[in-house]
């Protein structure tokens, strides 16, 4: 679910982008799809997306799950506090 949320936010930003920004977003999507890699700047894009386009069809619980997944996929993240993934 986290990867899908990130991809949705990147695709939304990509539709409005041009030139180098468009290429940067496409590369971020490729990194997400191929390596489950999330660049530092992508986190801000996704948080902005969730703040401005909260996907009304998702429940508050689903949105919270997306945010937790984003934290898990973010650079330097740990699995601490992520249900069923925690090693603590």
C-alpha cells in the first residue's frame, strides 16, 4: 500500500512537471518500482500529496497505514513500530 501511495503521488506530480523535473520524477518512479527505493525528496512530495489530496475514499486508518509505510520505505528507515515487520 505504501508503494502504491508513493507512486500515486509521484504520478500526480509528474503530470504537472516539465523538463528536468519530469525526468527526476520518472527516475524516482523507476527506483520505486525496480528497487523499492525512495529518494529523500520524494518524501516531501508524498506528504504534500497526502495533505492536499487526502483520497477521500480511503479511511483514516488506511491513510495512517500509508504514512507508516512511507516511513518504512524512507531512506534510513527501520522496521521499528511497523506491525508484523518489527524485530523489537
